[in-house]
């Protein structure tokens, strides 16, 4: 609309000028080198306009001809670049489809068209990996490290290679390098944390966990739980090295962060006892037993008496502990075990009968076998309970939520799959259909005939 109005205005101006020249006739005299030219003013004006238009057209034509070679070169470069990017895209599609030959072909084509190695190195490395040529892929990744804009991709590629060949030391080194390049990248923090806990670098893992919490990679609740588990690991490591002060500090921190974490309570109990704060240790044990009785708590509490403690004194100590939850099965089992050690057969039988229920576990059957062996010496009855222990459900144990394996004791990481904080005290998965392999008759007889044996030598899989 605006352009049309402008054209009409321009035409109007020309018409007005034509009318004006027609109403005001005049002449223009031009003298050049003795040549005189006389013409009407209107004709001169029209001629001047024509000359200007022709000059403008010739100038545009000259510019076009002048830029033709460069334009042709630019057009050719643009075509090559477009075909190169198309080859790069097709190569990535081939990688996603797992077609190594196609990926390699398009990688070579993209490299020849683009002449920009940084753009094609990743595709070439992935094509080499699809072919199973890890050495070639490693060379491409190492070349990327030399280019600042591709160093992170190179580190990631080398890290994945180290993880695949289970080279944990090299993977940890590369994860730390990736962290230096991009410290807040979620997968870097996750991978670095996993490698650090796998290597037992608890202090470094704690720092990484803090960074992950700030970056929002893990929630506040999950991060708090992680800190508690790491504090237990730090406490145990410090206690093993003789640093009792650090062990106690970390155990307290773990218990404050996760009061329901049995391992944190046990670590705190042991550290308090080692520091001579026995009353606080006992009070902590009684509080924990009131909340949730657990065999690990009983084992730590048992250590308070020392090896020289008389059996009857030991029974009295456990009677006080178990009085806080007298009807809980763990209280009955704890008292049954200490009563067996003190040769109090009647007490042991009473607590085992109270704890057994309709479906006794393998642990219950083994304790009954031990009781029969010690009290009556009846091999048939003892063998009966051992046979029942073989087929009985294993009961609660530390099992891994990730791989389902059973651990003999709590640990920060699963010994089978390496998962962090995956051990949970519960019934192992599939125990309803699980039938353990029974020992042969001769092995059972040998176990029964051992004089003074407190329990069978081999623990069942549920308590490994």
C-alpha cells in the first residue's frame, strides 16, 4: 500500500514537471569544445533523467560482473557444506541404527566435504566403536582432547571406554578430569560419585555429594541419606586406622543425619564404648532397641561385656536390654542365644518357642538344633532340626535392592554389584520359592557329632 502510494506520488511529480515545462517554455544552451548545443528545457530534463537511469543500470551491471567469480565460489562452498552436513547427519543416523559400514562411509564423506576435523571426529570415533576398533576410537578421542571446544567430548569418550573395560582407576581419573571441565554436569557428578565410593574414597565422595545437592542432581532427602552412609564409612575407616576422635565425630554425624540407620547407631555405640563413654553407649543401645530391635544392635551390645564377662552377667545385661521390647522376636532370639551360651536350657527353649511362630526360619531351626545337641545330645532330634533348617525360609537379612544378592553384614556398597546404599534389612526377594541345597547325610552327622559346637559351621545363604 505504501509502495503504491509512493509510485503515484512520483508519477504525479513527473506530470507536474511536464505541465510546468510546457507552460514555461525555455531553452538550454550547452557549449563544449566549440560545439554549441541548444535544446528546449523540457527535453534537456528528460534526457538528464534518462542518462542518470542508464548510468545506474550500468553501475549495477558492473558490480554484478565484478562479483560473479566470488559468488560462484561461495555458491560452491555452500553446496559442499550443505552436502557435508547432510553426510554428517546421515552418519549419526547410521550410528544410531548400529550400521558401522554406513557410519564409516558417511564419516569419510563428511570429512572430505567439510574439511573441519572437530565436526567429524566424534562420528569417526563412534563408527570405529561400532566396528569394534576401540584403539582407533581412542585415537580420535585423544585428538579431541587437544581441541578446547571438544576436550569434554574426548574425555567422555575415553571415560566410557574405561568403564566398559572395567578399568576403575582410569575411569576415576577421567571422571575427575571431566569434573574439572564441567563441574555441574549431572552425569559427571553421578559417575564421579559412583567411582569414588567404589574406590573407597569416602571423603572425596562426600564433597561430590555436596556439589550434587547444590546442583540439584539429587534431592535434599537423598543427599542427606548419602551423607549419613558416607559418615558411617568415614567413621569405620577412621576407627580401623586408630583415629578414635574422627571415628566418634563421624559416627555422631551419621546418627544425627539418619537416626533410623542401624549402621550409624552401631558405629556410634562402638565409638562411644571405645572412648570410655559406656553409659552413653548403653543408653544409645537401649533407645535404639526400643525403636527397632536388630541383630546388629545385639552384636554391638554384646561386645560391651568383653570376653571375660561371666555368662550369667551377660544374660542379665541382655535381659535389661530386651525388657524395652520384651515381645519382639529379636528380643527372644537375643536372650535365647545368651541363655544357650550360659547353659540355661529351659530359658533358651522358652524364648525360642516364643519367637518361632508357625513358620520357623532357618535361624530358628539352627538354634533349636544347637539346643537339642547341647541339652539332650539326641542326634535324631538334632538332625531333624538341621534338616528343617535346610528347607526353612532364610528369614530377614541384608539384601541388595539392585541385584538381589545377600550380604553377611551391612556395607556402604554391595559387594556383588557395587551399588551404593543398596543393602536393606528385609526378606530376600523370592524367598517363598527358594529351597536351599541340603547337605549330605555324612556332613550333617559330622556337624552334629562335633562336641561343644555352638552352631553349624556353615551359615545359610540368607545370612552370608
